[in-house]
C-alpha cells in the first residue's frame, strides 16, 4: 500500500489531527462509561500517522503500535513525547498490559475472520482485567455502498504552499460472497502547478455486524454496541470489556441489587452468618450491631436468585460488611458490590466513602481509588487501616484484580 510507504508523505494532508478530535471524544466517553478500572494507559493499535494519538495523549499515557515504518516516523514527529512500536496487530507482543486499547481504523486491513480474531486476541492479551477495548468497522456488509467514490481536498494547514493534492477513493466489491472489498485511490498531486497522478490499491475486510459481534464475544469480551455519527454517516463502535474477574461469564450470571435491610434481611443474614459467623468465627453479637436498618445494602445473587454476597454503607458513607460466599470468590462479586455502593453514595450526594480495610486488602482498595487515612489499628484481633475515596472521579470504576476473598471491612470491636 503506497499510502503507507513511498506516498506516506501525503498522509498528513489527508485530514488534520484536529479533525479526529470528535471521534476521540466519543472514544473517551465510552472508556469513561464502561471501563471497570481507572484508565491511565492506552495502546493505540494501528495508529498510522498518530492523529488519534495527538488527541488522546492529553488524557492518557499513549503508546502507538503500527506496521509501517514510514507511518511510525510520521506518528513520532507529530507526538514526540509518546512511545511508538512497530508491530503487526495480529501477532505483536509487548512487555506490559494497558488499561485501554483503541484499535484504529487499521482494523479494516483484517481481511479474513481468522485475522480479525487474531487482532482481538492480541488486544485482549494486552489489556488489564477490567480494561476496555474500543474498535469499530469503517464499513460492514450492511452499510457498504457499491462503487462509492469520495473526493477529499488536502487539509490546508498541513499542505506545503507549492503543493495541491486531491484524494479520490473508490470502493468496489468484486465478489459480494467473500469477506473483502477493494479501495482504489487516485492521488492528484500538483507540485508548482505540474500534475502528477499516482494510484494505489487497498484490500479491506467486509464482514456482517453479526460476525463482528460473534468474534468479539468468542474472544471473551463483553460488548456494547454504540453508534457514532460523522459527517451525516452512522458508524458502529464496539466498547469491549475484558471482565475484571477471572471468569467473566460467572460474573455475567450475577445480579447486583442496592436494597434495604427490611427488603433483603434474609439474604443479608444468610451471607453474613455463613462468612463471618461460620467461616471466620466472629461472634454474632459483634456482626449484628443494630446499625443495619440505617444502612444502604447491596446484595449479589446468582441466576437462580440465591444470595452470594452482600455489603452495606452507613449514612455517613462508611462501607463495610463486604462479604462473598467462598465458592463465588475471585469472580468479581466484591468488585461489583463495591462499585454499586460507591455509585449509591454518589447519588445520595455523599462526597466521600470510608472503610476499615484489613491490611492485606489495602492494594485492592488503592487500585480502586481509595487512599489510606491514618495509622494501622487492631479491630476484632485483625490489623486494619482507615481508607477514604472521593465518590466523583471514576465512580464505579473498580478493579477486582486481587479481590479480597472475604470481608475486607471493619469488624466491630
Ligand atoms: C488509515 S491508517 C490509520 C491512521 C490513523 N487513524 C491516524 O490517526 O493517523 C491505517 C494504518 O493501518 C496500518 N496497518 C495495516 N495493517 C496493519 C497491521 N496488520 N498491523 C498494524 N498496523 C497495520 C497501516 O500501516 C496504516 O498506517
């Protein structure tokens, strides 16, 4: 493809970086809404000349991955402060995972289903649990228009004064029975008034939306499909969550309910008696402290409506009694309940939530936005520390990477 090789110098003229700002705002909205962890690092796969990176780098630590050395040079020039790596989106291996991945329109170069799948697997492998991948097709079988031609003049700001360029792009599908089409580019280049015509042919993937959904889901992503409208045309974007728990499907089978003690007393008693009473031998009178009727509660139940976890929040925002039945630990239940309680605090106008964390659970809470507040102390024979979190930034963005297995909360003295 000459556009990414000997004609790569034309790329900066095919739309300015600022023209990518709207799409990047859309990407950031989806990340904010669907990631289960705070997103600080982002990998832009197939970053081309780095125009998306240009808009995203103000919000995340962005790394770009790209196949073409010429395009990498352009991306680096536009974004000298960012890291860029050469690699094929189907096979690359980096030494670290990221909180979010944006697979650029470069995904259009996946022309077979196995290639599409390989690109999604590689992205999954570079995502932290709870992280989000944003990806979307330029065209699908449903939206493709046969023999469509678009003519675009060079973007003014990036064009040298003595050069005029017109980009002509024609899309044609010679065999609607397969999964690809061809884009023929004609570049009309006038240098000091002299015309030069260059041509270029790209083979691009063309799948149904069903194939996209099936492939993403098979890889393990939990997907949300969102429309994105640009210049009057509607595109589909997929927000693809790598579930925070080890077994995403198990978490899918779970229902989280914010509730009251009156409404859910039997379920709450069942879980807490099992975890604190039977398993941890905490005296019943310490657990049942008479404060439950004043609290907001959360109950996690399995598909059949059986309770598997619970937690509570006092009127002052103190979260506690977070407990999960043994066979449900490590599946994101505690994470989901914590997120629900933080959201509930926010909707009640509480600025902060607090908890007494058992010392082993401190890293879990720190990853979920809590900060230590004061020295260690002993409660019910166990070392604890006070932790606090603002309810505003990243509400509900919680990670269960090292989910505390039982009660990370306070036990009454
Ligand atoms: C249209 S450009 C992307 C431009 C990008 N949106 C930007 O902000 O500048 C498509 C890019 O996909 C890259 N590409 C194609 N196949 C690839 C692959 N298998 N792995 C990684 N990048 C690939 C091309 O080299 C090209 O730079």
